[in-house]
C-alpha cells in the first residue's frame, strides 16, 4: 500500500481509503471493546485479512479483492 495525500482542492482523492475505514469501523470496531493497543492492532490486522481474502464485494462482481486481483493478473 502506498500512502497518498489529497491534492489541494481535490477532496475526493482519498475517497476509497475513507470508505474502507468506514466499513472497517462499522463491521469490526463499533461492535467490540478493546482493552489494549495490541488487541486493537491485532483486530485490525485480522479484519484486513478478512476484507482482502474472504469478504465478497458487489463492486468487484461478487469477488473478494484477492480473487479480483488474481483474475486481472491472469488476463
């Protein structure tokens, strides 16, 4: 992943990443209490693995991001 910073007067540059963090908070963070930083970091890492490998997405034709990536690489 490459860090990006929004350009001046281009508020939509960071839209996809903002959307991802919104999904992560709605599906994982708001449902649980974390008692340590390590517990939170571990939960985020696990969620990102789930999001990439197991969570189908309508915008990708009901494929997971990794399935979609593999399909594009095979083409």
